C-alpha cells in the first residue's frame, strides 16, 4: 500500500510540475528561434489539459469523499459539539465536488469547440 501511495504522490507532483517546465522550455526555445518550440508548445498544451482533467477529477471525487465523511461523522458522533464541525464538512465537500465538475465540464466544452 505504501508503494501505491508513493506512486500516486509522484504522479500528482509530475502532473503539476511538468507542464510548467515545458512552458519554460518553450519560452527559451522560442527566444532562440529553435524549430523545437512549436512541438514543445503542443506537448505543453496536452499536458496542461491532462493537469486540468486530473485536478477536476480529484476535486470531484475528493469532494464526495469529504461530504460522505461529514455525513458519517454526524451520524456516529454522540455529543452535539462533535457533530457541528462534522456537519460543516458536508457543504465543503459538495462545494469541492461542484468545483471539480465545473472544471471537467469546461474542459469538455473546450475539446468540443473548433
């Protein structure tokens, strides 16, 4: 299980950093007028779309998990003082889910437009 978590962490870090590094390389290649610049830009755009997709998916799934955790905590904790903070998890989780779904919808629209 530890290996799966390590791989997931490195994958998410790579998804976040690699497109930005490619954009920096594109700027340098374009400054020096290399033919490689256009290919770097195309690759950076593809990786940025992957970054937005993974971020939207992570927000949608993570938001549902947070909301479910809030519902579970409200149903299982006895004192009222423990239920109130748990109840705040539900709208926060639903907000994150809506945010993730909105990002995925906008990405879908951008892919469909000519």
